[in-house]
C-alpha cells in the first residue's frame, strides 16, 4: 500500500513539473548535423562589438508564453576553436522587423525597450574540438540567462550581444559556429527506359528556395526532339506500367507520378539531348516546403510506342533562414552597424 501511494505521489509530482524543451532555429536544421556554412566571428568573437540578431518567430519554435532560459550555438562540424573570456551583456526584446527589413540602427529595431538577460558579466567560451581540453557540453556553446525572457506574442525576437572586452586584447578571433543555408531535399526515382539512341534520359532538379528559380535539367534524351515535362505538386508514387496508357511502349518504361493533377510543359531538346526547364518560385513564405515532382516523356519515332521516359524527380522548395544580423566592431554601444541578411546562425533556445 505504501509503495502504491509513493508511486502515485511521484507520478503526481512529475505531472506538475513545468514542460520544457529546446527549439532549433532554423527549424529545418533540427536534423541537419552540420549546415552549409560557418560563422567565424558572430556573435561572440568579433572583438569589442555590438551584434544583434533578428529572428522571425514563425520559425522560432518557442511555445507562446514560455520563457527562454538559455541560448546555445553549435560548433561548425569538427572545426576546432579555442575559447576566450568575455565581458558580455546579452539583451532580448520584441521587434516588428524581419530578416528582410532589419534596420542598421540597433535601437530602432526594438518595438519596446529590451530586457538585459545576462550581465554585464564574465563569460568564458569553451574550447570546441580540442581533445586536450574537451567541452563538457560536446559541440554546444550554452549561455544560461540570468533573467529568463518570454517572447512577446505577435512580435519577432531581437537578441543583442554586447562584447565589452575580451582577453584577446579586445580584438576579433576565430570561433567557428554552425551556420545554415536553405534546405531543399531532392529525390531521384528509378531509371527510365532507353530510347533509340540506346541512352536513358536523366532528369534532376537543382536545389531551390522561395524567391529563387526552379531549374530542372534533362540529359541524354533524344536529340532535337520534343520532350514534355509532366509536373505535379506532391511526392513520387511507386512505379506502375505505362502499357495501358501508351500502346506498344516498352515494358521497361514505367510511370512514377500520380495520374491526376498533372500539367505539362513541352520543349525541344538540343543536339546533345539536353534541356533546362526553369520556373521562378514566388517570394512568399507559403511556397516554403512545396514539393514539385516531374517526369519527362521523350518523343522518339524509333522507340517502341514512339516514346521513352526519364526517371522521375522530386524537389522540395526551401527557404532562406529567417534571421538577419546587424553588426558593428569597436564599440559595445555603437548606434548603427551593417546588416547581413538571412545569415542563419544555427541557434538553440531552451524554454521552460
């Protein structure tokens, strides 16, 4: 009986503990172990400086009403960096600014006065990737906030780093942190079927982002012949026979797109059997994560049924990191700085 009461009491205690978690920014890098770039100086290693990062909260992932308790950055891959000691102040505050329109004037980016969440106080950066002085937190650089901060509903988040001094004589140094680019996953379906030139047409998209252009390259198709892209918004399907749809077609030719919701774009290949299809992607967040799948029907008089097909291709539209950095070197109280848009330092927010 006592054991049952103890168990129920423990269960009740656990259920009363506040929820907690970690949000990764950009959210598409939660499972990307190493981004495309590195940040060698920002936010901690630019010497005496004032650095501000503007994060758009649609991609921040901190639940409404939850206070941020610490902020973290990730080592860039396996690149070694030696830590320094800083005299540091960190502030957080709401902003109406976005990655696209963050201002060069630091204070004018704030919607209302910020909160000092750390310092001014001594902060020591750990070594990263140094086997003789391993970081207890592995590849992570964590800063625990002395004052937790709850983001303001409906506003973006500005995080400011004021480096008042460091033990490198106030000068900049290299401290390599992970930095994101857009993520545009691609999938290539099984090979198509040979045309009369005994080649198999190959189809592949390039990585694409919101506001960019979708490029889809066709290679090894019949030369100087009509090719038709069949396009759909959605993922590839299991292969199926095209024989019921195209009489006489080779049994090696299979479809990989759904049969409904298709639209077609036709073009003439060049003398090498190549064509690049290009389509602009509107610069609107609604197109983020849009999946475009396509397969090409290659017209060839001497192929069975008069056609051959390429593999199918699938591409997901990415988006540039919704974060920009305003930076100035030489003073922790500089009024203005320069802006680097969509900079994308991979950032971790612990929330309670």
